[in-house]
C-alpha cells in the first residue's frame, strides 16, 4: 500500500476531500520526522513506537579496494509495533 492508497482510503472512509487528507498525512509524517530528528521518540498507543536507535562504531570492509574502514557511531530511525498490532497482523496473515 502506498501513501496515495492510504490517502484515498482515508478520504473514502471519512468523506473528507483528498487534498485535506493529503495535507493531514503529510503534516503527520513531517511531525514524526522532525521529532525523531531532534532525538525524541514518538509513541502511538495501540499502534507502535517510532524510536531513534543508536548504532555503535564498527569496523567494515571496502571489498572493491580490500581495505578496512571505520563506520562511525550513528542514529537510525526504527519502528516497534505495539503488541496489539503484532497480534492482529499475526492472526490476519495466518487466516489468508
């Protein structure tokens, strides 16, 4: 499902104009991105958590040049689904 599909489905279910729904969805995503870029986690009860994970520094290899490189410590965005969400997906996918 794409963002356009999500917007269309919300618009159909709520009766709101697609442009309004698009602005809302875009604003929602921008708010989450901004919050995470500032180092804050976002918790949506019953859905999941958008969290910032810290990756430690590690040694990697550039195989084309056959040299060792250091990959610096960095943060990455991650999503951790709520237990309710996980259970619903497990039961729905198992039924198909």
